[in-house]
């Protein structure tokens, strides 16, 4: 009887240890705080829709998700070294050595904006010639537009500092320039948080998909990628994805 009790006690202890290990499993995401609504300030009521998506997917498997803020270069370096589990939203060509799911976590697109009473439309890079265009200093807008900024700097009005999307909107209203270019979701979210600024979207560049970028050092990298793909299909099919995006004033990029 005592031997049986010992075996039962040992089995219970082993099960408790395994359960505790499973419960302790955590994915640590790292990203800048300024890329809201993609990723925002860690611990804020809204940490970003990519963080919300990843958290929903992995919570179904008992895996918690925690966000840490670092600037982007440090974030990628930390994921690459294995200090962090993943970046929530990264272009594949930014870190080709990382592990990526097949399903994207976001869609990024730069668009041009004017005041509401302006009927100009973006057609191609040549159509920017008569405009004064607000841009963010050191942003990468794509090879062709980056080359034009270098070749014809007189067209562009660079800005730096904090709250840059809101600053571009306000500078446009003050007629410091007549157009600005910014990522579409950033503008939509900023407008949602700061209503009353009337804008008109005047055309967009081609968009790019971004992905949860998992550390090449993480032992569960392939399993996490598969879980993300399964979960992304389910979150979209169930309608939860649109619920998450709606909280940030966004819509599903697959329409």
C-alpha cells in the first residue's frame, strides 16, 4: 500500500511539474512603441493589433504573450540572438534568416494625403513634381520613391521627432505643404484618436505584407509558425480578426 501511495504521489508531482512548465510557456514579442496601431506601448490598454492577434492565437494553446518595447534595430538584434521570441510584424526581406509563418499578420501601404478641398491625385512618381510633399526623415518608402527623394529633395519636406503622423496631418492643415505620404493604417488610427482633421486619400503605393518573425534560435520556431498559420485561418473565419481590427479603426486587408 505504501509503495502504491509513493507511486501515486510521484506521478502527481510529475504531472504538476509538467503542467506548471506548460503554463509557464511564454512568447516574448519585441517592437517599438511608436508603430501604433501595429504595435504600441507595452502594458497599454491597446498594445497593437498584431500583438492582439498573436496573443489570441497562442492563448488557445496555453501559451502567454508578452510585449517588450525596443527600437527596431535592437528589437531585430534581440530576436536574432534569441533574447526575444519574435517580432510581431516584420517584412521578410528585413530579416531573411528568421522563421516565418505562411500567413501574414498585417498589410502595410504608403498612401498620399491632401486637404479635403484638393482634387490632386497620385498617379505615379512623375505626378509628384508640382507638389510639396511632407515625409518622415529616414523612413524607407521603397527603392523608387527613396531614389526620387535623394534626386529631387526640393519637392520634399522632411520631419523628425515624436507623434510624426499627427504632426504631418496638422502641418498639412496649416498649408506648410500640400501633400504628405504615410502608412495608411497609421493615418487611420491617428484620425480615430484625433478626430476633426479633415483629410482626403489621394492614391497609394503598392502594399507589402508583414509577418510574425520568429527567432532562428527558438527551439519551437517551426511549431510556432504552424500554430500561427492554423490560428490565423481560424481567427479570420470566426470573425474575431475583424473585431480586433475594428478596435483600431481598421478592416481586414483580405476583402
